[in-house]
C-alpha cells in the first residue's frame, strides 16, 4: 500500500502521547468548567461581534435561520468530535483522528487545513479586534488610531498595529503556562457572555416586529450564503479536543464540554441576531463592522453603552486569539511528534510545561497576515478549510466504528451512522455556499499541502523510520513509532 495510507491505531496514539497519564510533557490542570470556558473562549468573538453584519447582508432578518443551519452542521459534527475526543484524548484533534482512521497523507492534509482554521482565523480575529479597539477608544476619549496604523493596505492603511499587539499578548500568556492561560480564558468567557446578554436586554427593549419583515427576502440562497458566513462564528468548538493532554479526566470531560459549548453558543447567537435586527432593522445592521455598539448607542441615545459593548468585544476577541493559538500550537506539536514537520514544534519547556518555541513561531507567522490583510480575504477560505476537516472527522467516526469496534468510547454518536452522514452532507452544503472562487483557492491550498507532504513529511515520518506498513485488512497499529532521538 501507498506510504500515505500508513495509520496509527488509537491505542498507539494514546500511548505515545501519555494521554491517560500526564501527557507528552504537558501538565493536566484544566477541569470541566475551565474546559467549557476555553471552548466558549475559542468560539465567541469576531464572528458575532464583527461578522454578524456580513451574514445579515446576505440573509436579512432570516439570518437567524442561517445561524440555526450553521449550528445544525456543528451539532452533527460535534457528536463525532465528542466520540473521538473521548476515545482518543490527545492534542492532535482532527489530525490525530484522521491518522487513526484515514491514513497519514489525509492526516497531514487535515493538519494543513487546521492551519486555516486555527492559524489564519487568528489573523482574521485579530483584524476584528482592531476595529473594536478603535470603537472603544472613540467611546472613551473621542479619538481613534489613524487608519495608517489600524488597517492593512486593502482597507486603506499600511499596517494593523493592534492586530499584532493582541497576537503577541496571547503568545506571552500562552508560554507562561496552561494554568494561567486557562484562568484568563475563563474570566474573559464569563465576561463576554454577560456583555452579550446585556446587549440582548437593551436591544429587546427597542424591539419592533416590523423590522423582521420581509423575513426571507433573499430566499433560500440568501439563507445558505448567510449560513456559510455565520459558520465562521462557530469555528473553534473543536479546539476543545486539542486540550486532551492537559485536561483532567479527558475521556469524560471533553465530550461534555463540547455539547455544553455548542448549546450555549447557539442560543446566544440566535438571541443576539433576533434582538439586533428587531431593534433597528436589517439595513441598519448590514455591513456595519461594529454593529452591536452602533445599535446600543442608538437605542440608549448615548455612547456609554456602545463603549461597554466595545470593551466586551475587545475582551471577547482577545480570548479567541488566546484559545485558537493554543489549539494551533498543540496540533503542530502532534504533527511534529509524528515527524511530519520539524521537531522544534514538539519541544516542551521543562520549566513552564508549554511548547515555547512553537508558540512564538506561530505568533510571528500569523502576525504577518493580521498586519497586512483584511477580514474579508480570509473568512471564506477559513470556513471551507474548517468544513473539510469536519468532513474528515465524520468519516473517521464511521471508519473506526467498523475497524475498531472494541475501542473504549466514553461517548457514542447517537443514531450512527445517520448522524455522521448528515454531518458530512451539511458540511458539503455549506462548502458549496462559499462560492467557486473560494473552492479554487482551496484547491491550490490543498495542492501545496500535498506537495509539502510528498517532499518532506512522507520520508521523515516516524512510521516510515520504523518501517511500518499497513495492509488493507489491518485493524491494529501501523507499527511502533520510531524512538525519539
């Protein structure tokens, strides 16, 4: 068989990572509450504070259905993540699940796509953070950073300085230790949920039924296009599975945290969308980067409320940068552990128990597009890359159910195989809604990833070093991992 079909069994992945012990040099410090807050921290941010206006411009008042459609897609896939996260509680998330079920080449491409989901989305989120920093400064002191220092060239500026600052602040906190990062993320998650709840209360006080009509003027096409954009608001829930080696009792806590996060976030998003449009109408929300602050300012006839919302957005988006960068570094650490990328990414500091070099490399690389790109450039590409990894995870559940029936599963996907099949179908439907130009960009991106695997990863894989191969009927490990030098 092709070397790209080499697999690692779930037991081998768990044993190599020490996931049932103390992890791969990492420290188990997160409990269930911190893990839920970490998930909320990774999800709630730019998508709702900044991206809501883009979804409304596509779907109008029916954007609520767009959020529901995106949520349904996430729920079916969340079942698959919950099953695999409980069965294979390692840092690699989708990458490790694909390695166990679909083979090394597919796993590498999934990890490559995670660079879009985690890495590039950090850049997009940082751009959104910059917008709300200016809104907050304007509310507090009536002054904003000049466009030359707060926007990329595509938005009329030169460099987005706040975007660089938030990425570097997150990196600094991450290298200090996972306990400090988890505590900060939990505090920020509680704060931003409170601020969004306060926004809903203010917006509902000005609610008018007429603002919701015509409800679906753009038809099903508008709802689908809105859902493809709204899906960006849910990106990050799978980051929970990247904490598999730093969570206490991961086989129990990871599935529970995923389910809680999806439920809380879906209810919150729908409430924000309904209240925002009901307060001022779809036209007032559409194409407004800081729409929530604008709505509160108009409803209260004061800039104070908008300033509070802007402060909440600054905190919320910063927490997304922190949580998503965490997920990115852990995926890269797993890929490095397998030999598919340079070993510098797997080194863990004995003092802080964190991958310090990995974190600073990630921060430096993704500060560049944050400084010079606009949010619109990367949202669709990030979305299609994320949906592709979700397709792989749903397929992995079905493959491992057949290949590894005795695998210890703390959570099982309900209505299998119907749920993962529906997860694949909904993901493909939303991928279709991103448009042909995004598909073309994604095809080029995958081709680059395949070339990188062929030229570097295939020959340096530790499974290749062990001489492991996989036959078509194999059910066990692909072979022992090469010892670390």
